[in-house]
């Protein structure tokens, strides 16, 4: 079975540009979360989506947005890129919903990440 | 405020020695706790999780962790380090009231010396 897949793996953008990162969850997983990991730090929560609806949002500016599609894949969009947006962006999927484990116990499966460099 | 603290950003041990990585959380309600490992240029892999079923949790690759409510701690241990254990380790928490997000510690880089 394929794990969580993210694309692209690496990306270089210029300040002020826009970027779109993509994530495909594990088959059967309906919940997708996004995290930002700046070099030398732990991942920081950005968004969580379930059934195409935003269910959680971290402390990030409105330049960050996301959406989830009917096939449960997801996109993270960042506008007006800043140098400080350079980071590894991680996507995680998990089981959630009626009959599944409560989210609080559900293991989050992470992708390999997208390394974004803003110059 | 709810937070996760990992003491020691870098830990070095000799091959075969005990590994102890520390994690403390601040919360009045016991949260759900996880340890993840990250190898260079890779995502995060779950080592183990505390789900309130047992205070001593066994995970993959010989790692285990003990939940101590009185100390608000969830330290990770392994009796005998292997070279392949060299990686970055993150303690993560789902706090009550914000269970949709994982709150991560700042990480501990483990070096295993031959």
C-alpha cells in the first residue's frame, strides 16, 4: 500500500510568489493535516481537514490556505511568500469518523515532506 | 498554556549504552502522547503512543516510554543503542480541547558513537 505522498519534493520560489503543495493521503484515510517544520524546530500545526471541511487551524497568517478534494487529497497554498516561509512542509493523514478510533488516539501517518526554499 | 518540552536538543550515547530522551508536558488534563522519529530528509515515523491503557508503552525498534502523571513526563528509553538509532526524535501531544492537532516538542538529535 502506498503511504502518504507529497509533491513536489523540493521547490525554490522567489519572495512574493505563490506556491501550491499537494498531498495524497493513505487510501481510506479521510483526514489530512498540514505542518510546517522550520530547520532545527519541531513541526507546527497549520491546518486539519476532514470531509472537505476545515476542522482545525493553527496560528498562521491568512496567506496560508488549504483545501481538500472529494478524493481526500489536499492542497496547501501560500501567497506572497516570505523568506521565513522556507521550511519542510509535512502532510499527515489519519483515520477519523464514525466507527474509527477517536481522533485523539488516531495515529498520524506523515509523508516525506516538501522542502520549500524562498530566495 | 499547554506546551511540550524536550530537555536536551542533542544527546550522545555510545553504541550499546542506554538511551534516555526526556519529554515533559504542561496540562492539567492528561493528554495523549506520542514519540516520533525523523531520519534525514524524511518524514516522521511513529515510534509509540500512550492511550491511557497502560503507563509503560512499548514501541518499535526496542523503544519504550513510561507515562508519569505526577511528573507530567513521557520519557523515551532504549536499553541498548544501535548505530541505526541516530536520528531526530520528537515528542508530540494531543491536548484535551485541541485534539485535532499534534503539538510537537523542539526535538532531540540523538548521536550514537561507535
